[in-house]
C-alpha cells in the first residue's frame, strides 16, 4: 500500500503526500478496496489553513506506528473540504448529529458503503483533557467492527436516513416575502448586536459579512438608520481591531474574543471578498476615509498576497513554520528595534502594543487604537514595520483557485471599481473572470478548482455556479460587453437544470447528482452564503438583464426561491444575511438605473449613478438599444439621461446628478 496524494490538485492533500499513511482520494476505488479487504473507511477531512489539522497530522499521521495501525485496519481517505464541499457537508452533518458539535479536522469511520457509524474531530496522540488518544480510538473501532459489526451497520443506516431527512427542502409559500419579513429579520439581528464591541454575538466572533450588506441595503431601502448604523459600528470595530492586518491589509477568519482583538490568523479569500464588497459599499456611499482605506488595502492584499495563475489563492495559513500568529504579533521592544525610541513608543500607543501583551508570551496583535494626527508619520511607520515583518517566517499559502470564492472577489472588485471610479479594479476582476471561464469550464462543465493552472476533477457546486453568474452579470453592467451576459445566462441555465429539485420549485441541491449516500442541501448562510441564496441573487440579476422572453422564467424562480428562504429570515436571521440582502433588492423592485449616452465610455452622469446606486440596484450605461434595459431609451435633448425604474414602474428620465439623487430618495436617506 502506498500514499496516492502526490498527484492531487489540492494543496491540503499534497501536504499529506509524504505521510506514511496510505492515503487515498475519495472515490469508488477506495470504497471498493474497503469492501474487498472487509475493513472500515477512515475518512479525514480538513483544509490547508487549518491549525488543528496540522497538529493532528504532526502528532499522528506522521507517526510510523500510528500510520501502520491505520494502514492495517482501515482504508484511509483524505478529503479537502474546500475542494469537496459536498462530502464535507454530508459527514459534518453526521458528526454534529453524533457528537453535538463539529469542526476540523473531522474524523469519521464509515462502512464500505459510505455510511458513518462513528465520528469526531481532533484526537490527540496521547489521552488528555478527557479525550482518548487517536490510537485508542482506532483500536476501539477495530474491535467493534470485528465483534459488533451488525450494530455498527445499523448505526450507519440510521445516520444515513437522518442525513436524507436533514436534506429535505424548506417549505415554500409559508411566509410572504414583504416589508414585514425584512423588518422582522433586521429587528431580530439588531437585538443581538454587541453595542460595546461592534458585531453580533460573543466569542468566538466572526465577521458577519453578508449580513452587513443586508443591513446597509435595509437602510437604503427604508430610510431607517438603525440597520446601517449597526453595520457601520461593526465595520469600524473590525477595521480597528486585531482581526484586521493593520500593516498589510486583509482580514483574519475570526477572533477568539468578543472585542476583535486576537484573531485565528488564517486569512481566507472568501472572507476578504465579502468584506471588500461591504467596505466598498460604505466608501462609495459615505466617503468615510477608513472604509476607503480598508477597501484599497484589501484589494492590495488580494493582488500582492493571493493573486496566482490568473486567479486568487484560497488562503494564507494560520501558522508560520508551525507557530500560530508569529508573523503578525509585536512586543514594545521589537517596535523600538525597528523604529527607534520615539517612533517605537508612538507606534506602541497607536497600535495598542503593551508590555503585558494581548497575545502569547507578552506579544500583542496590532489594533488601531486611535486615528493618527500625522498621516505621513503613520504611513512611514507602517511601511517600515511591514518591511521588517517581511523578514520573518511567512505563513504558507493555499494556492488552490476555487471558482465560487474567486467569483465573490470578482463581484466585489467590479462593484468597488465602478462605484469608486477605479477602472484598474474592474480590469482586475475581468481578468480573473476570463481565467475562470477559460480554465474551469471543461467540455461545458464547470469545475470546482484548479492548482498551478491544472483544473481539478471535482465538479463545481451550486455556490460556484451561482456566484460566477453574479460576477459575470456584474461585469456586464460595468462594461456593457455582451459576452459577459451570454456566459452568465448559459451558466445560469445549466445551474437550474443541474441543481433544481424537480418536485420542489425554488429548492436547490448544493451538489450535482452522484453516488454519495445523501445529496446535500443546506440553505443556511454560513462563512460563505448558501448556494441557494447566491442563486437567488443571480436570478434577480437575470430577471432584469435578460431579454423579456427569458426574464419571466427567472423572475418566477427567484420568487419561489425567496419564498423558501423566508423561513430562515423569520427564525434564524443572523444565519440568513445574504437572503436578507437579496430580499432587500427584490423589495426595491429591483431598482434599475439605465444611463443612455452618446459616448462609448461612461460619462459623469453614469459614474454618479454607479456611486449613488443602492446596494443590489442594477446599473447599466450605453447607447440606445445597446442592451435590454436601453431598448428605445436614448439621451434627452442631447444630454445623457438616467431612466430610473423600480420593478416595472419607471420615472421620467433625469439628466443631472441632483435630479438623480432626488429620484433615488436621498432627501430621506439617513445613516448612510
């Protein structure tokens, strides 16, 4: 038996290619081997930037004695949860059902048919903290498999049935998607705000990325300031906290405390893509300097640290050479060594670096404790500290290019570029989208990811299709190039056919049909939006940007999808942030701004429309009849004109920025 991970397109699997464990990739061949040998499958699921995945690998998977036991008694399968979210979803549901909690690394023992009968997460190499050692678990499972096989198979069958039941569709039509639903969701969320620290809930505290966009849109739609005020408080607190890299830009995954001070240091593409969208939204609508600076710095982080092979890498690791956070934390002495006495003391005050420290061993994460009154000094100190930090051991990078996460970044880049008049950001997003279309579509089928320019085998999930549709529609709005809309509509039709539940209109599976023990369907927004809520956004755009003969179908599917998601906004509003954002846009009409102009490039009125447009609004600009929204619409008396519509109701065209602002209701706009 030999380890078969060396040829994988997953950096996480490649990290385990030198283990003495005879790892296999997931597939029928591994299950067939388990049937032939009459042994269970040991399924280990993790991801490249996972700290405890590294710990368990070092303690157990690199240990010859442990590996020998694994190889003798099991068929060992490694899965990258980011490459195979369908497998991860199935067995994480099983783990939570069995243990009441989940996490990574995830360790599951399966029958040769794939049914899980014992699941857990991290196991240490020696018993501690009430946990058995990993080898003890292996021995216990082997004994049970040998002596109580029927009992384990019965457990596996019951868990399989539970997974099928858990993937049932949400009810449709139970609640109206209306102002009351949105107001209830927002009120529920605001009731859970941490007014002292910003954000929602307690420790560990995660960036509520999609939820923030929904709150901003609620204020834009209703004029009621409380929702946007909560979003602004969260954005300000995160931008000033240790969760944000105060020197290089970019957000960490979460903080272990409730005040955004000490992060889990991994930096994920999907977090930064979603937060970029929110901060760019704030920056273009308010001109707030901190929001603008964060927008610029996150984009610079994406370009400098994650851009690879025409797309963006998935993550930077939490660890640097096995030590978590060592790249990022400072002591007062270290600041002085780099900056000298005066600047070192000043930087310690600005960034909250103390002798006691906020992290381990007297070191501190950097926070922005106050706005420096000398911007030039602040910029110089940051530059010098970042240069010194570059000499430290740097975290590893997961170079896997994931379709859906890159698509989220494209949407954010293009919205930021059009709203803040930065054409180079739009061009960056277009380049990534071109690379995805060229590399990740193989024989008409979208794939999940690539590595080093080589596309992986796993098919793309619902969220990949939906997020890429939205990114392509966003590029179409920004550029007027029909090829983007054509690609989006083709992909959207494929997604509808591939992931739709034939008996339940508006309900969507997360993975293509296959041979897994269950077909996952999870509509709850998590670290990334649910595939179904992302598809709702794509359908909303298609319902307006497609030609009328096609738009009606998309509108019907949109409303059916939002109807099913309504129960989430009613019952678990904090876990329905993207649903809320799409609902706000739908309740607004959606708003459409069609700028008719004589020139081939955006004029001042078009640029102003893109700046003032509420989140979720659809903005296009071009010549008369150049696209569906400009059919029979041209300039007025030789001047560029904006046609403002809400759904099927349109105002008279306006020809000045002041008239446009009034048409969009800025006289009542509060808080944003």
